[in-house]
């Protein structure tokens, strides 16, 4: 089965928006810690957890215990997206009589544990895991604990117990966001090494300073350390945890408190504070503006694609864009699914396979089996029936579905019916066939025309800009609505892929900030612009955004 990447990603976005809606209406709550565990929750709810929302007490369900109970908005929003409760009920968060309180309790269907007094959820999970073993049941127990919560002695008592009883049906996640109630964890009670200063990101980068895992290993646990916001890494870690026998697993997930909203990220202020309702439209726009960078490896050494993939991994690419050309749909030939199969074992980074092949319906299964995570076929060689077949096969295989159109092709009307569930739309800005071509500027106009069609047909996927993307045009491609950016010569063609990807990201970030400032000005003039900028208190963000606002004449 595939990663189900976009299915998970789209639901995570829905859940994050519900966290913002519910906490801003309630005027209180914990968005920061709900966002740091958002991808973990997404992988659990939309891929691994066995549950039935219509039968919450199904005895063979997997159990999800939120030990860090204050992040209840993060739990409730995913339970709503997963179908336990109506999404509208999130508007009752923390109100008298509501089933959704500041900490989860059993009044809400699907809640397994009354979280809140920190440190007890892991012990409770052990009890449930022990009971399952005694009853010869094979459901799995997942529990999410906080790093601040690890100050509680009961966590360590529970850690000893779980390994004593070899509870391999128990998987814990440590939401390692380095921030607790009122400061940085490493200042209150270090789990890793002491912080040298408030710049948590330096702790992220230096794995030699990560000591938390050693503590859990010494307590007899199987330890997996991941980037807690990478769906593909969470997916692999859970798979490994389920396979581990005779030992409990903890997945130490390096996360960012407030992840996805710049002014909340790594900011202790947002541990337990609700967003101001006037900021919600800006926050939602920022949530809709998460973006991905996808290097195209055919721009590199075609005789050593393994090395090109390794360069993408080192460069921290979000996807790896694989341009398959069969010499029929386009004159050039690159590689086929056999090469993809070879490359697959090198990394779990999502393979974004762009099939420039004729009769894709005949071959797409080979690309699923080769390990593609996203498969995009060209509208020029499909019709409603063949694309319907491709769509069904990919959905069943948990592979994300993409459709591509050439510069001289409009989105065909037969495709409109697929738009509500289509994951990716590639709008080619070069004629397919090779990398290193110049961006066709008429694409901007085409993207603008597309916007209304996509809106009318409830497209909730991601637009991928592909062809001639570089630092000069990526900002305007973002403004056109693209959220995934393919870089061939502008990334893989560069000597330092990591630097090139960093520059791509910075350029998109600058454009996104400009878009948000413009929106703030539309909504509330320079007064709201100043308020919005004022929220960005961590690092150099405030001066960077102020500069953009001044350059654009909004302040
Ligand atoms: C062209 C491919 C593109 C191309 C991108 O047929 O679909 O992905 O490799 O390379 P650049 O960014 O150099 O145009
Ligand atoms: Zn491509």
C-alpha cells in the first residue's frame, strides 16, 4: 500500500484550520501543542488507526491516548475530520455543556482517556496494553506524550513497566517541541543537552546533542528518532514500531510548537493562548500557503541518478520529481518504472512521478508497484474513462493522483468531475521533453483562468508548477496559486542542492509574507498590518516582514 501522502496532508490541513477556529471562538486553548503533533495525528487517524466512528467502543479498535491532554483541540479536530463528531461541534470548545472541553474526557465519543494531569497517560496506556495481551487481543495502543510532560516522575516509572512486560503493542510518541508551559524545556529540565541560547533550531541540527533517546534506550525501549513533521518519516517509524517484537517503541518526533504559522512557531507564548479572531483569516491564508520543493533529477547526471537522489536527500527536498519519458509522448527517453524501483530504497522522501508516456492507463500499475507516492499522467493521452481507471487504481493503492496539462492544453471538461478528489494538478510551463528550458510567461495568464474553474469544481489539491521555475519567477508562480515547485536546472543543475532549495524556500516565503501583509492591509489597513507584524517576536522575523511591508508601501 502507498503512503497516501496527499490524503493525509489534506486532512491535516482541515484539522489545523479547525484548531484555529475552535480556539479563537473559545478565546482559549492550546494551538501550539496541537500543531506540533499535527502530522503525527494525521498519520495515525488517516492511515494507521483501526477505528469505527459509528461504533466508538468497538472492542478491537486501536487506542489513541492523548497523554498531553491540553492539546485537546488537536485531538478533537482530527476526530471531527475522521467522522466521530460534526466539524461544527468544534465551535462549542470549552463551553458549558459541551462534550469538547479544555482537556479530553469520556463524554466525547472516541476519547480514550481523561488527559490533563500530565504524566499519567503513559501509565494508563500500559494498563490497556497489558489487558490486551492478557485477552489475546491484537489491537495497538498509541500514546502521545509531551517533552515538558517528561518532567513527571510517573513517566519514567511507566517506562520501566512497559519494558518489563515487553509491551510491543504499545507505541509512544514524544512530541519533542522543546517548549513547555512557560519556557524552553531545556531551561526547565533538560532532556537533551542544555540550550546554549534561545535558538532552538541549533538543537535541531546537531543530532550529537540529542540525549533523550539514550534515556529511553536505557529504560529498555526501542527508540526511533524522526522529523515529526515529515509524513513519510512518521509512516516508516510507525511501520517499524508495529513490527518490533518483545519491546515497546517510542518515536521521538522532533517537532515545532505552532508549526505552520510563522508567528507561533517556536514561540512559548502560543503554548496556551487563543488566536485573536481578527487574525484568523490571515492564519487560514498562511495555513493554505504551505509549499513543497521538488527537485527534478533529470537535470543532473543521468548516468548516476542514485547520486542525484542522494543530493535531494542531503538538500532536504520535500519531494523527488521523477520525469519519466517514453520517447513516444515526448521525443526524449529518460527512464521507466524499473529505475524507480531501484531508486526507491534510497529514501522515503515522496517520489513524485511525472509520467510523460503514451497510454498511461496500460502502464500506471507498474509505477505504483515501483514505489511512486504521487503519479501524474497527462490529460493529452487520457479521456474520462481511462483517467477514471487510473484514478480508481491509484486511490485503491493509496497513491496520490495527479493530472498534467501542457502549455497549449486547457483543462479538459471531462476532468472536472475528478477535481474534488484530485490531489495534484501539474500546469506545465514548458513543453515537456527536457529540463533547462525557459519558463513560458503566458502560463501566468493560464493559471489565472484556471482559478475559477478549480474553485467552481471544489479542487482541494495542490497545483505543481513544473518547467523553467527559478528564483526570478517562483514568487509569481506562488501568487498564481502553485504550492509545489519543480526545480530542475535551478536546483539539481546547481552545485549545492541544499543551498538552492534554501533559496527557493526563502523566495517563496518572502512572497507569502507579502501576500499576508497585503491581505492584512485589505482587512484592516496599516493598523492590522502593524498588529500582524507585531506578533512575530521570535528571531529576525519582525524586521524581515517590516522591511517587506515598507517596500510594498503598506506601512
Ligand atoms: C520537463 C519536465 C520538468 C523539467 C524541469 O518535461 O517535466 O520536470 O525536468 O526542469 P527545469 O526546472 O530545468 O525546467
Ligand atoms: Zn516534470
